[in-house]
């Protein structure tokens, strides 16, 4: 069994996967910054100054303090049960941007592979 494991690890596919995961994790930080620091402020401005990070609905007041809460972080710190739909929308947008970039990368790699004789 140990020899099979060594053979499995030595295959190029496993190393390629490991490199892909590491680069993907670093790339996720870039996409997070793109969405949070560039895209969402523009979208919020276009929608009349809406701050998506603080779009939430209080389902139940917190034990430490009662509503109203000025920000999502304040509501969570008070122990309130919140429906944080703004954070969810931000995450969906991050996923869509990341999926689109991965699609474009795969498409480019496939195009390069076809060019070989």
C-alpha cells in the first residue's frame, strides 16, 4: 500500500493539482479585493449609495443590545439573529466573477492546445 501511495504522489497530476489549489487560493484573495474594493462600491454608488456589506434584516434582537443596529457587525456583536442578504449578494458576485475568469482561462488553454499540430 505504501508503494501505491508513493506512485500516486509521484504522478504529475497530483502535483499539478496541488499547484492549482495553491494558486487558486491566492487568486481568490485578488478576486475578493476586486469585488469588495472596486466592483461593489461602484454598484452601490450606481444604486444610490447602497452599502451591500450592511444590507441585513434583524430576525431577532440580540441579548446584549436591542435593535436598531447601524451596521451588520454591530448586530452580530450584539448577538442578534440577522438575515445578511448583502453579504450573500457579495459572495454570489465573487463566485460569478471567479467562475467567469476560470472559464476564460480554460478556454484560452483549450485554444492553445488546438493550435499544436
